[in-house]
C-alpha cells in the first residue's frame, strides 16, 4: 500500500537512534573515568551527522556503544525501537552483523584478497547484501575489483573499506576518522563515497572527524566536550565534499 504525503514525512522524520541518559564509566585502578555523562540524542533515518570535539571528549565511546562494540554503564539506546542496552552478547553480535557498518581510520583489509574478495567477506554472511562489484562501483572502484590492497593507494583502500561496510546494506554507517590518514584530495574522494552511500542508499551515517570544516557535509553537527554533547548545530544546506576547505 502506498504511503500518503503525511505518512512519508513521518517516516522520513522518524528516529533511527534514540539515546537517553547515556553514561560510560571506566574503572582505572581506583580511579573512575567518566567517558560519557548523560548523553541525550535523537538521529533521524537517513541523516548524516558529524561528531566534533577534542580527543577524550567521548565521541568514539559514543559511537562504539551505538554500534554494539561497547556497553553503556547506564542509560538507554534504542535503534529502530530495539533497546540494544538490554541485549545479551549473542544478540548484540547479531545486531552488529545485521544492522551496522563500521569504517575506521585504518582500513583493515586482508592483504591476500582482492578488493572484491575483501568486500565478499561481508556479503557472504549478509542476509541481503549487494554484489561486491556493485558495492565497489558505488565508491568508484568497479574497475579495481581484481587488485590487491598493495596495488591500491591509501584512498582506494579506504574506499574498499567503505564498499565492504555498505555491501551488507546496513541501516547504520559509523565512521571513526575515516579520512584521518589521508591528504586533502584523497580525503575528499573518500567523503564523496560516504556522501553517495548516504544519499543513494539512505543509510543513517555518523562521522567522527578531527576536521571541523567537514561539518558542512552534515545535516547536523554534534559538538562533544567532557563526555557530553555541548551543542547541536543544523545545516540548512549540505555542502559537497569538494566545496569544503581543509
């Protein structure tokens, strides 16, 4: 049944994440380190958000909890209505596998496998994944499918990592400093690949970056400080990666 305009707007405005009172405390000997201090946030389906803040402000801890890589000390995280803070280890692993794509600063490709074979590592276990070549074409590397990581530049390797992450068609794409090891021109190409995946696949995308200029790419920008979100800014118009100043 087709949705009417009101229903379509409600769907587009609905929350992919609902985070309430999220805290994370690490015990370091006799010292408690408060990595997150009562974070509240809603992120819409299909939104692209950039997370900014100094080292130690809680950005990576926040992303790791959303992705099911770490557990909260207290608070709630709902993803499409699923309370992931209550999942046991088995169900949390299943949540990561079925719903989340991860991209990190370092590419973590298997050196003995081609680009297509690296992507296939994910598609072989995905419930409804993309063809590896199709995923590589989305990031502009369809012609490099048979190349090994040693035959690819750093930017190309990162784009293979993006293809691998989006190949299982995740609901959520979490990126921790995806351009941190790249120069400006290469970083722009990588950001273009992320923007295209967000735009064409509707994947809710959160990007941690040290580059404040990247804030212009986002629908909203979350500024972290001392384990909390200090403020949230909204961009009326998203910039193209080629338009940002590094």
